[in-house]
C-alpha cells in the first residue's frame, strides 16, 4: 500500500471500530450483520486490509452510516467542501483505473458522487448493491461499456445513463484511450436492515 492508501485504510478502520463500539457490537456481530468474515473486520479495523468497495458497502450498511461516512471526519458539517485531489480512492487497477469517492451525504438516504477512470482494457465489476439503489453516470472522456443484468450499453462522451444498482453491473473500457466518467449512487434507507432483506 502506498502512503495515501495506508492513511485512508487506517482512517476507515478507526471509523469502523468507533461505530462498532458505539453500538456495543462484538467483531462477530458486525461480521454477521455485514455478511463478511470476522478476519476481514479485524483487518479493516487495523488498517491492514484494502477491502473492495463491495465489502466497504456491506460494512457501512450494517453500521447504518453509509460509505461516505467511513471515509470522512465523523463530525457532520452543513457545508462540506472537498478540494480537487482530496477524494477517497477506493479502487485502483494495474491498467491505470481508479474509483474516487469525491463527495457523499449522511445516512439514511445516502448519495455518493464518484470520479471514475478506466485505462484501456480496464473493467470494474460491481455486485448488486442494497435494494432500491439507483445509479446515474455521464461519460466525460473516451468510450464506456456498461453491462447491467446481461445487457451491454456503449456510451460516448456526453452520453448519460441511469440504471438500478441493486443488480450486478460492470463498467468496461475496450478502447485504446482512457475513459473517465462521473457516477452518482443513491442508496435509500442505509441502516434500516434492507441489506439483509435483499440477501434473503
């Protein structure tokens, strides 16, 4: 892990531990609620893991705080400014791709704003998010192929798309230049137990 990734992992770990202890939960209780292993919770809390976005979503939903709350200061502010370069990079690839969470709202109805880059040949698959999740994106550079429930849609610069995020989906760049897109994710009712209902 590089220094910025390590710093982010430690901050996420501290916040997860703080939220878990505030609820009086054991490691096992959080692991069960999130549907991840106890070892993963321990690694996240110690900043020793670089968990997937999906794992972080499951943990944040189980805690009822939303993903943005795990990567920012726990003190809420009515106006929050995130300067260029200050977003939380939560996904990177060997082909130059990265997913940066640049802004987000508090629970229960969480909205996340992402800045995604996919290098040539890059792909990012996403498991189904919590029930009711919606995604909106706009291509800023290059060409993007979005697969939702087996249907592939190719988007060019300026094209936008909305789709349900509560089914498996993926983003791919099959071109020879980098692709960049802005992504908004709306996840209603974070912490209301809908994640467990969706998985049952």
